[in-house]
C-alpha cells in the first residue's frame, strides 16, 4: 500500500464530574451513543474517568469539497514544510461557535476515540492497551459530549502520511498546535515527525492473537534497525486518566 495523506483534527474533552460519580452516559442522538455507552459502562465500573478525543478526518473533507466543486484535481492535501492556501483554510481558529457549526455540518466525518492507559507490568517489547473508535453517524457531537458531562479543553492537529505493511499500520505524523487566530504550528519547533507502528488485535483475551502481533512488530523493528529506532512508549506518558 502506498502512503496516503493523513490529517486529523483532535478536540480533547475532559469530564466535568468527579470519578466517584462515574456512570453510563445519557443516550443522545440514537446510534451515536450505542458503542460509547458500553465502553463507558466498563470504565465507570473501574472508578476512573478518562480524557476523550473527538476526531475529524480533514483529508476526506477536502476530497468531498473537491468532488462537490467539480474540480478535476486529485484533492490530496500537500504535506511537508510548506503550507498551501487550501491547508490554511482547513485550520481555523477554534471557538465554541465554530465547533458547533463544524460538528453540525459534517457529522459523518467525526469519530469518538478512547485510549486506555497501557497495561501495567507488561514485559513484552511492545505497548498493549485498550482502544475504541466509535464513528458518529447522526446527531450533534457537541451536544452528545455535553450530555456525557464532558467539556472541550483543547485542540490540536495530526498531519502526515499513513500506510499498511501486512497487518501493521504505520503512521508518520507531525503534531500541530492550534492557538487563537494564528495558523497551526508544529508542537516540536524543529518540525520533527513521529513514526508509530501498531496492530489492532480484535480479541485481547486470546494470547495467540497478541503473540502473533508482537512477533510482527518485533520483526519490523529488526528490519528498521539502524535507520529508525522503534521503542515502546513510556506507560505514564500515555496515561489518559483524569487526575
């Protein structure tokens, strides 16, 4: 698979209620709450609350806009150090009003992301943690987050390329920060990129599936050795729990 443009807008939400009151979310907008409700019920039983991400795929949005306008171009986002006028238009200043307008006009492009803290006491040469991605197909995402008692606290972008090798998903990204009316800027002033390699295991209770995934990731690490050093991330650095 050839590398594909990758550009996501992440809205980070924090729960407004204490962990002691953790419970299943209020149902809002029908189908958009089904998968989320099950995940949150499980988390509520643990007594922990987590940050959640509302994610929008900006590459697909640009493709749709290009098709609607009848433009014969390929609609790809230009990556690299330079920035095109098209890219500037996809990185608006973030205000409450704009968030509401954006979520109302492009509901099908949003996904609710949950990432658990990595497994404790893991002796494997990889990071292992629970992940859940729930597409929002109807209703108002902002109203849904409010009903779950979550409030928006920050916005950032992830920009780069992604591709697949066998069962491994590779993403080469550069985190971008949004600030006021200014254009997004790299989190790292040097403009460096981050490479992540991951495999989604459908059933984490089956050791053979986990072992197979670990072997594939270790093989990739050995292949890239000397060019790129792939190492497991620090567990606490990936802690998504609200303190």
